[in-house]
C-alpha cells in the first residue's frame, strides 16, 4: 500500500515539475532579453499554441529533448493545417521554442531531483510509522 502511495506522489511531483518547466519556458519567452518586443507582437494564436505545447508537456511521462521537439513539431503541424497563422510565423515560433531546451532541461532535472527527494522522504516516513506499529 505504501509503495502505491509513494509512486502516486512521485507522479504528482513529476506532473507539477513538468508544468513548472513549461510555464518557465513561456515566461522566458515573454520576459527574457527580447521579451518586450515579443509581447508587443504576440498574437492570440501564438499564445494558444504555446499553451497547447505546455499541456502536451504536462501529459508526457518523460521529457527528453527529442520528446520536447516532437511535441512542438506536432502542435506546429496542427496550426499549419488549421491555417491559424502564416507558415513562416508558425515555423519561427516553433524554432524559438526549441531553442529553450537547455533552460527546460535544467528545470526538468531540478524537478526530477525534487521528486526523488520527496519520494525518499515518503519512504522514510512510512518505515518509521511501520516500525512504531511493530
């Protein structure tokens, strides 16, 4: 029973970490070195596209660079089909999002370490309570 609880906690922490990583990438895009210019030119479709990328990142079990790039490509392809924006604009946004992998991976590693730390604490607590009952 305790193993299932610690695994579900680990999954929750992983989802939270992925969400934070996606939000950090979006924040960097809007508030980074060229953020003011980007904010001025942001369009509704671009914000929606980034939101869809973040949603897919949250659903991904493991976020690696190939997975990250594939998610961006998939969402960009959907937007190209839907004619929600010009193809060059969509490609430029997708390329820009892909450039942020390093910051994303650093956040993902930090989140993974937090998950491992939380899981270790759950196991220790479970062992202590089990030994007290015995």
